[in-house]
């Protein structure tokens, strides 16, 4: 509301508005960072200006499998309808060329038995009856009202051709639908990754870690994990590489590099000299334009199909100085997994420097652990002192309540003047 001139001077109002505008922070909406692989595993890539579209028709089966379900069902329905209509036209032309249609129009002057033996297909009087006969031939229904005769060799040839075409359409379309329902990425829906990755100290080394799990009881055979870092780089010659891929070794004590995914596992990558994260510190991580891609591959135990699950972690999704909580416990001789804590993390002591600095100055890790130990001891002392204070307050309150319950002494006066004291 504007102030009146007679009450507040105009100069004061303008100065105050300017001061309020200076106090308000101007927050600009930060554009979301583009990622190569979405959290669901889908590739965030758009193909544009493809001129050679005919290459997709050369591999028609894969093209049909890759289509969306609504497009596949439309093609499935239209392929049968078009084949029925095409052969219905052919059957009508056969009947028209042989004169069967005119014969049925003039059948009042002929006997029924002689008419049926003289036509190519019985009871084909119009295009509608030819369409119904085409469906009966291709789907092998055989109602019995329409049938072939030995009169026309051309009709026999059309019958053989329609059976072959119908079998080809059935094989292609049913195979396409089966492959769409049994695709490998359907099995990957039950392979889950932690939403965040962590960087913490393990065995004296900075490690990049994330958690992976399988929700099904049927296992993934020969499961293996690959990690890649995708970032934008510039070569010494000035060439800009928008998607530069670097492999990251996985710390796996098994020589075959396979994992036994019977329960959720924490996949660890030791940040050493071979790692692209070797020179990145905690402060540098927020400004890094990188993406860590995780690929889990294996064979489905029930179907034998190779499946692949993918996810990625950008800089904002990597938590420095955290560790995953334990979710596997032993209860009555059975290992139990609590998936409600699958992505939960806790803060731990970790140096904020890069792995290179940690290797050059190992004392940083010792100092960090000592500081965390001192802070832990101080927190324990505070907890113990608070517990003692609470227990003392509780005891004092109990004493006050007991003292309030003590019955006071009462004196009674007798007529003789004697005092009797009693407690009631």
C-alpha cells in the first residue's frame, strides 16, 4: 500500500523500497543437468535428421519388436484384415470370372446339386460371402456352408497361396508379440539400485560405493557390474568431446569379476591413480559435470535370456562422507533383508580432500579419524551427563511426591485438659 504524502515523505518511501529490493536474494532457476542415462535406465538421447529410414525396414522384425504396444496391436490387426480383404477380392474375382455369381442369380432354373458341382466355391454369391470364405480358409474355421470343388484349378492355387501367407503372418506377428512380452528389460524392473552413491573411507582408501539388489527369488546367473564415467572433455588440440567414456575398475575379490546377487550388495570402486575421480575433492564434486553410469548384466535363471539393468549418478547424487546402513540380519537361522532401508545412509568420518592428496599426505586420514573419535567421545559424555541429570531430576521429583504423602500429627483436647496426640 502506498503511503500518503502528508504522513510519510516520498523520499523515505523510495529509499525503503530500494532497500527491501536489495535485501531480497535473486534466485535464478537452475536448469537441470542433462544426463546420458536416466535413473530408470532409459537412454536420454534423441535421434534427429535420419535420412536413411529404409534401413529400419531391412530389419523389420526388430523394428516391430521395438515399437510401442499400441502400434504393434494396430499392425497386428491390420495385417490380418488386409490379408482377409485381399484374398476376398481374389475369391470374388475367381467366382466372377467363372460365372458363379450369375449362376446363383439364375439358379431357379437349375437343380441345386448340379449347380454346386459346376461352381468353383459353393455359396459364394457376393463380396460379403467371399470375405467370409476368406476368413474361414485362413483361420481354418470351416463352418461347412462354403467349400471348394474340383471345377477350378485356379481356385485351388489361391487356396494354397492363402494358407502359406496366413502361416507367415501368424508366425511373424505371434513371434513379435512373444518377444515383446519376454524382453530382457522386463526382468530388469526388479533389479534396483540405490538412489544415491556415497564416497567414504574403506580399508584406508577413499571408495565410491553404491548398492544393488534383486527383488525376485529367481537369481541372475553370472551377474557382472561395469562402471563408466561420462563427461565432457577437451583435447589438447581443442576438440570438444561431449560424451567421453572412461571405464572404472570394480573392487571385486573374485577373479571372474562376477557377483552372487542373492542379497543386496554394496559395489565398491577404490579411487586410486587409475580412477577418473582421483583428483576430485568434496568441494570440487559439486562443480563437476560428470555422470557415473552403472551397468548390471546377467542371465535370467528361468528363461536363459541375457538381461541388462542400468542407472546413473550425477554429482548431486553422490554423497561425500556417508555410508550405507546394514539391511541384512539373521533371524532364527534365516537371513532377512529390510528393503525399507535399502538407500539409507549415515554420516561417517571422511577426509574432504581428494584421493591424490590423501595418498601424498596419509596423516590427513589419521587426523580426520582422531577428530571423529574425539567428537564421538564428547557426544558420549554429553549423553551420559544428560542421562545423569535426568535421573537426578526424576529422583528429586519422586522424593517430593513421597514427602507430600506424609500424614501430619493431630492433637485432641479432652475436658480434663489432657492432650492426646494421634496420627490418622
